[in-house]
C-alpha cells in the first residue's frame, strides 16, 4: 500500500471509531448536552484533528501535514461563523432542547455528504481547467472585503428565507417540532414538522458557506487527501461547538473580520500564483492562526469591557 492509501485507511478507521464514541455512546438521542460536555467533545474533535496532523507529518511529510493543518484551522474558523447562523435557525423554529442534538447530527451528516460531492467536482474541474483557481481567488477577495465591511446590527428575518419559502410551497408544514418527529398526521393529512425544516435549513446553510470555504481550501492545497480530511474534521466538530458557543454569540462579534482577512489573504495568494509567485504554506498557516487568535481575543476583550460598562445588557441576555 502507498503512503496515501495507508493515510486514507487510518483516517477512515479513526473516523468510524470517533463517530461511534461521540455521536453514539456519548450523545444519546435525548441526552442534554451541557457546556461541560460540549467542551470535552470539542476538545475530543480538535485533539483528534491535531493527532491526525502528527500522523500526516510522519507518514506523508511536513508539507502535506502543514497544508492539512492550515486548511483545517481555516475551515474550523469558518465553521464558527456558520454556527451563529445555526443558533439563529434553532431559535427561530423553536425546536425543543431535547431534540437539538439529533437534528444537528442529521444536518451535519448531510453537510458532509454535500461537501464531499462539491470537493470531488471541484478537484475534477481544477485538474481540467486550472485557470478556475484565479476565478476562485477573485471571488474570495470580493467575499472577504464584503464580509469585513458588513454590519449585522439586526438579525435576518428567516421567515423571508428563500429555502424556507420554497419548503412552504412544496410541503405541508406545521409550526411545531412534532415531539421529535419529522412528520405528523393531523386530521387525516400528513404534515412535515419544524424538525424536517431545520435539517434542510442546516444543510443548505452549510452549502452556502461551503461555496467560500472549499475554494479557500483549494488555495492552500489541491491535494485530495488534505482537502477531504480537513473539511470532514472541521464539519464533524460543528456539533459540539454549537453547544459550546450557543450562549456566547456576543463574545465573538469581531470573528467575522478575522475570517474576512483570511479570505482576502487566501484570495491574493491564489491570484499572485498567476505571476509564478508561490506563498510558502507555513506563511499561510501563520496568517490563519494570527487572524483567528487576534479576532477572538479582541472580540472577547470588547465583550467583557461592554459588560462592565453596561451590566444591565448582560442581565437581560441571561433572561
């Protein structure tokens, strides 16, 4: 077996064992996931991703390993931004707390399936049309600048969401979670519940985010192994991150700006390769780490300062 085949085999085995532990034994259908449990699960997934980085270093070399770590950290930071939208969706549709873990599980597994499809298509297209990388670079540059200057003073109205309105037209819906069921029968007619709607909304939301994140990964590496594994590890960690961050949305107000800077950098990195100037992978890793850490630290410091200046706002949020 080649080094790449061995790596895929190890990745598959680790993934199956991890899914059985985290999504099976540790997260039963009606188990309430506390902040403490979510923290341990987050540490579990991050540690697993970092352990795979060490394995890659020895099995496939330091270049592939650093590419993987850079891609994983970028996807992980983008997934945090994704989670805030997930929180908004669950709040809007008022899914009971007991059913949230199961809905997240289905939504994330669907997201992984769609990402694998998108990545496979992207790899084939890039291999045939290398110039697509420059288009991806320009799109990332535009998205980064737009994201950096975007203001989110008001939450979006999900009742006007295009996917939700399409579901309303295509399926008979009821405005409740059906006690954990995806469909119910009322007055002799079958209706789909908020559980069904939320799963579709989670999957389509991740697809939108993938349109930015997957091209960004291709800027770091076109190695199939790196792109697949970094994406899957980052998405699988979404579930525990959701429960860890759902009570601290206001603590990461400036994370979006950090992610925007990463996207601008990655976009420029793709474009300058047209002039045969290749940015070393360790430089990408340093920029990604600095942007993530700086934006999180700054966000938390601003949030803490605002809580001290306006303690009544924090009290209202608790209620």
